[in-house]
C-alpha cells in the first residue's frame, strides 16, 4: 500500500487522499525464494504506484471541481516565491534530473 494525502496545514483539514494498492501472491521453490520475493516486491511496488497515480489524478480533478463549485470554502493563495512557471526547470533542477537518470541507467546496466 502507498498513500498520498494532501492537508491544509493551517486548518488541519485533509483535502484529499489517493491510495495505491497491490497484493501480489506468488509461489516459488525454497532455492529461488529470495529472488522471487524481490521480483514480486518490485512488481507490486510498480503496480501500487501506478494505482496511486491514477487515484491521485481522479482526486485532484475532483478537488479542482469542488474548489470551482464552492469558492467560499477554499481560499487559494500563492507563496511570494511563486513564479507561475509550473513544470519548468532551473539549471540546478536540470542537473539533478541528469544525475538521477544516470544513476537509474547505471543500475539497469549492473543487472
């Protein structure tokens, strides 16, 4: 199980949550048990992550509609550092992304 929960810290109110669930059941010989458990764990994590992302998309869409329908209940403000450039990278963010991609690729090569 994986879970994403979004809270409004000031009011201590939960705005929405999006769980990701998977229950993988398998069987293996005693000799192959450790390897099979690792494979099942990785697969279950991936499926639970995909489920959580799908649920998060549904919950976020629902939350956006709720904010539009009941604007008096929600007050949306931006922090002073907000530039309105969602999804853009600065130089440091791009460098971290390149390093993370390199580490992930290296892990694949070592298998």
